[in-house]
């Protein structure tokens, strides 16, 4: 299936928020980490981020329809130690 841009008639602020959320999502969801890795192998990092944004929209639409609840096993992001100055 050929994917195109998220939308030609878009709300640029909503699109920016979705992209930023997609960049943060793999830190908290193991399922999205797998999706990101699979999509990144197929293309590049930008394509993988767009795939995550589409998945987040699907989650939001499902939650809005009331068919499912969006539950995530929260995983704290890994904190890297600060370099010594």
C-alpha cells in the first residue's frame, strides 16, 4: 500500500503535535518500538516517524469511537548520565 503525506488539507499545529508525539512514543511503548524498528528498516527515520504518527491517530480514533481503551504499560525513559564537566 502506497502511503502519502498525512493530509493535504491539514492543521499544521495538529500535524506538528502528532509528529512530536510520534518521536516520543517509542520511549514509553514497547509495541511502538517494534513498529519503529520495522519501518526504519524498510525506509528511513522520517518514514518510521510518520508510521508511528499514523498508528497514534488509529489509537486515538479507536478510543474516540469507544471501542477500546488506550492502555499502555508505562515504561520510564532511560536517563543517561550527564557528562562530567
